[in-house]
């Protein structure tokens, strides 16, 4: 059975569908699956002014915005992440990007961060299954913390519905298997070496489920020898700095990605917590030490 | 006559100032109260009205007939 | 950090996110409806002969809808009706200017079976479907086929809808030897060609409007063989212009105003207006979803060119002249009051509908003549039904 590779760019990442099966079925799956990635991107994009997300953010402090069932489901999921992380994972923390410019090599001023911190407050956001209201002007929510992983799950489901039995979705490194390789040997996935992200530090064979990785090398800057990455703590506004990368295997990419992010946020306590979750993982700390139960 | 009426009908629709509705805003239009097509009830109603009144047809092409007296 | 629950909590929350796909319906639904249709008795003081008791009909409907193969959906309906009662055979005006109604004699008992099968294919931007319908009863048989399609354009704000059908019917009047009209009709055919084109437009997130035009052409034996002095043209061309509007109303757990209007015109001289308005009100009580919908409908029609109450046994219809005293071709108006209701919980839904229909010559908006039309009937229908989705 031939293996078909479909590539495109979306969500600011290289996206790949690797599918095995009948030609016309693959064509149909690629069309519908790519359309689904684009749909999710358009709906929750922070960069497109008329996306649902930007509409919600635009009316912060002014009025509630109606939402649909899919958005309510994602907000509910964000709520669980907030609870499980004891407040470290907060989807209203995206405004910190205005303080952190990773291209500049300059650390942000504490004054600016102090101005933003009161606007980071998931518990203060009023939402229910029909609408959401961000109470203070300047508040924003951001699904960037799990948008790609969610899209990977939905896309894989669409491929399954179309009838694809063997394949996987890879959206910028967030992987969701549609079905095992035809010869049942598992899809070989490389986990990036945090110190040398173009090389794999380890390879995993995935037969089903998802693999997601959170790393400190995705967006970062080195200032005076210290490493500052894009994963910022909602409570302080400053980055975490204990783990270089966390990779998690779970049935859903959304869950794998969240567990990875939550572990990064928990810093030192993350390992013990991760071991309690009983999921397969590979954790590499900033000194290069590896912890794994794979 | 048919073509002209159709063009007029479509023009009236666009002149009425329709707003753009995003896909995720479609929720209201799909709600159950907005009339999910209960085809069994529609079949019965049409069967009764078309056999008891002098008119027939409306929202779709005719379909089957009956010896309705 | 909380303990072991994170994985299961997040997994459960993730599974609970509904997807947004606009694909073919995925459920299989089995439905049953029982309806009882009852006409009011013919007016005693106007009925000269025959049975006063008009129609009583029991209807059983079974519906089965299911996805088949890839993006295909099949809908099917089976209807069994059992009818008893008498019907008007003629109305004429007597020398005093009163209308006299003749009814058929002993009440008839008839059964009718109707089957419809409609497959439909769902594409990214539309649908295409077909229809096959067959019905048979003691004195009539009908076969019809049709195709339909829809296409979404302008970023799915506008949907073009079209359908077309053809039918071919055969008439075999019971007791053909009883009258020359019945003999003449025996074995005769009636065929039709019908098309409908419509456009559905999303106006805003709360409302949608559909307008459409329909054309039907009938040919063959179109008279009523059971009525006296009933001779109708061998063809009938019909035109409809219709509009349906749905408006969501944010009342309680959700409501909607559903209204429709149809203008009808044919080459027999009958023109009509129909308007119906419904208010659908939703209630959510624990796990039950209830929708209660009161409705009202008004109908008014003009008479056919060849409608008259002139002819009777005392004044027979000349040969080759068109005529009918069928009340359904007279000028009259009708009003319906009713409600439909639905109670949904998990995979089940129950339905209870009721309507009361009154038709009277003085309810007509146009052309009412002042002649009485005692054959006009009032009826009521009651329906109880259940659907199961799996």
C-alpha cells in the first residue's frame, strides 16, 4: 500500500497528513481534513480580526459574546486545565506576549508585567454554554495553548469518518494517529533533542493515540546566559525554567498536549505528578537529564 | 414567466440587507424550535389538504398522488 | 497539583467537546404515528339523500431513516389508511334558491397503502436525492418518481433548491356498473409533471427565508367518477408562489415564529391564498426537551370556471359541457386551529398533534357568491407518535 504525504502550512506550523489507502479516499480525506484545520484556525485565530476569538477579546469589558457548543466545550476543557494545574494554566495569560518579545533579546520591564497580571484571571471570566464575557478591558483569551492539538484530534476523526484506516496527522509536531501502519509496525516518530532540535533524541513507534511535546526551544531567548522560553507562568508573568522538553503519549492529542504543558508549568514538582498520571512520557530537564517510563 | 419571477425573487432577497453570519453563529438556525422537518407530519398534512382543498403544491415538487375523494 | 484524576478528568472533558461537522445525519430513526381524521356530519337540514356520516380515517405511518454507505442517507415511509364513511355526490340549487346536498348511500370501507423511498447523497456544498413513491387503494393506483437537489453558495448563506417529479396514476372506480361516469373512468390514467425551484437565504443568525416557485401540469382523467354531472377538463396547469420564514425568539428556553404563505393559481379558474403561522416554544425540564407549537392557518380560494350548482336530475348536464358541483372547487375559506407538541428525552421523542379545520363559504375573502355550500366539511385530526433514534 502506498504511503501518501500531504503537506501545507496552517496555524503558523508545517502540517503533514501521512495516509495509506485507496487513492480517491485519500484525496477526499485530505480535502476535508485540511478544510477542518483551516476552519479551526479561522474560528480561534488571534491574528484574524473577525475570528470568534478576536470578537470575544474585542468586546472585553464591554459586552458578552454568544458562543456555540464547540467553543463552550473548549472553555470547559480550559476550566479543567486551570483546576488540574492549580491556576498555573490560564488561557487569559496570552496578553503576556505584549511584554515578551523573544526576537529582541531584551527582558521585559517588571512594571509592564505588573500592569498585565491583574488582567490574567480565568476565574473572573463569566461564561456558560451560550456566551462569554471578559469583565475588564484589555483582557484576552487565547486557545493557542491547545488549538493545534485539538485540531489534530478533529482532523484525525474526519479522516476516520471518510474511511481512512492507516495514517497519522502531524500539526507542527503534535501527532495524532488515525490508524496503525498497514503492516502494523507502528509509525516511527522522533522526539526532538532540546539541545539540537533538528535531531531526534529518541524515536517512538506509535500504533494508536497521540503524542504531543512541549519544549523550551520553540520560542525563546538567551539573555546573559539564562534561558527564557515562551511558557509563562500566569501567577508571575515569567517563564518556567526546569524542563527542556516533555513528551506525552495519550489517546487524545488535546490531552497529551495539556499534560505536557501542565508538567512544564509545574517545574520541579512536575515529575512526581507526571508519574502519578500513569501515562507514557519522556521528560528532559534543562541539564539534559532524561526521565522516562517508555 | 418562471425565469423572470425567480430573478425578481432573488433580487428582493438581496435587497433586504442580509448580514454575514459566521459558521459558528449558525447555532440558532439549527435549533429544534426552528422546525426540524417532521416528514411524517408533513406527509399527512399535505395528503389531507391536497385532497380536501382545491389547491396543491407549495414547498416542493408534487410527488405521488391518490384517488382522494 | 492534584493527583491521578488529571488524565481522566481532561480526557473526559476533551471527549465532551462537540464537533462542528456539517455532514450527513448519522442517526438511524424509527418512527410511528397513529392519526385519527374525523369529518363532521353532513348538515341534516340540507341533505336530501344518502348517509349523513362523512369520512373517518385511521392512519398508521411508519418511518425509517438511516445512513447508508458513505454520505448517503435513506428515508422511507409506509402509510396504511383505513377509511369509512360517505361523501357528497352532488350539490344543486333548488327552486327556492337553497343548496341541496346529495350524499352517497351506505358508508364505504376502504384501505390505502402508500410507500415512499428517498435516498439522498450529501456533498460538501449540497445534496442530491431521489424519490420513488407508490400507492394503492381499492379504486386507484399511483406511481411517482422524483429527483431533488440543493446547492449552497455565497459562503453557505444562500441555498438553491430544486425538485422535479413525474407521476402516473390509474383509476378503477369501485362498482363500475353503477353509473356511466364510473364506467367511463374505468382504466383511465392521470399523469403529472411537476417542478419546484426555491432559494433559501440566511438573513441573520436568527432568521432564514425561503421563497420558491412551482409548476405542475396534470393530464388525463381528472373528473370525479363518483359524482353526478362532474365533467372536468383533460388537463390542469398549476402555479404556486410560496415563501417560508423562520425567526428565532429568545423567550424562555428558546422559541421561534414559523410562518408561510402560498399563492396558487391554475387554469381551471381556482386561485388561492394560504397563510399559516406557528409559535414553537421550547421548554427544558431536567432531561426533557419539550416543544409546544400552537398554530393557525387561513385558506381562501376562488371557484373553478365550470363550478355550478345548476345541474341535477331535474336539469341534466348537456353532453360535452364541463361542470362540477364539488365543494372543493367552490369559493370558500377555511381556518385551522391546532397545536403540535414534541417531548424529547435521550433517544426517544413523543409527538401529540391536534387540529380543527372549519371550512365555510362565508370565510372566503374573494368571490363569495352567497350560495350555500353544504358539502364543505369541518374536520379534526389527532395524532400520537413516537420516534426512536439509535
